[in-house]
C-alpha cells in the first residue's frame, strides 16, 4: 500500500511562505524586532503577499535595510 502523496484538506507547501515565516521567527529570536513589530508586519504580509516580510519590516522601519 502506497501512502497518499498529499494529505486531504491540506494545502501544498508554499516555499515563499516558509521563507517569510522563517525570516520573521529568526528576526524575533535574534531580537532584531519586537513581538509587536513582527505581528504588525505579518498582518500586513497576510493582506498583501506581493511583498516579502523583510520588505514590510523595512518599510515599517522595524529593521534597517542593512540588518535585513
């Protein structure tokens, strides 16, 4: 019996979303951003995924372009 290639009801993995979430978690862990800054940026990113989370954090002045 072969396992199904996809779990029913689960969306396929999105590498761009994975990258953005990893970036956000690392920025928080390294204390580059506060929890509130990350939540605000993630909210903006969820509404408009044409920008990366990093770009949004820079636009919101949560991190510098250099730190990104």
